[in-house]
C-alpha cells in the first residue's frame, strides 16, 4: 500500500489496533494470519515514510523498517519514520524494543530513538504539532481538502491499491 503527496491511510486490524500512514509512505503486508491458538499475527514492512501504530496488545505484530524490527504482544502507541539517512522511533504510550543488527534498544514512553545505522541515540519526545494531530486520532482540526482512506484488514482480506 502506498500513499502519495496528499494521501493518508488508516488500517484497522481485527482487534481494533490501527496503523496510520502519512503522505509518501509505502508499507507491505507480508503476514496476516492466525496462530494455532487463534491469536492474530501480523507482519508489516515499512518500506519508506512514516507510520503511527496504536497497538492494543490483544494480538501480535512485527513492524520491519530499514534494518530494524519492532515486535509487540502488548499495548503501545508509537511512531516509526524511515529514510535513506536514518530511522526514528518515538513512543507516546507504553514501551517498545527495537531490534537492530547492532543490538536491541528499549524506547520508553515520551522518548525518541534515532537509529543512524549503526549509531543509536535517545532524546526527549518533541511536542506534537497541530499538523500531526490527525495522525494521533485527534480530530478537532478543521476538515481539509485531503481525502482519507480507511481500510479494515482481516486475515483473509487484501488491501486495494491506492
């Protein structure tokens, strides 16, 4: 799935967790399935751009980006951005462990990890701008001319091309 210059997308998983894509973002869904125990398993590859994840923790997700991976089986709200220079993970709620070739980095609530491959730094989370509040589910901003796509993913569903 790819969003373009003015595109945004919200993907809702079966347990109600969401993945929100900003403009110019590409993701690939490599796994949408279930375990023998009935728990849903999702693996998403963030190829480029920025994604906001609000994971409720009922199911499992693996988010791959650059050479890193975030695997969750607990609730967390975080942002991942990747570019040719660096990858950044900012955590808003909960905690996230980022697995990379150089080791695992724990990112706590209100912290940002910058992975410059292979250097990792941590800094306080910046204040959220008004422009990004839509991404976090705060819909108090006035409507814009930009259209939004919402897709609900089930293990047997396929996402349409945008």
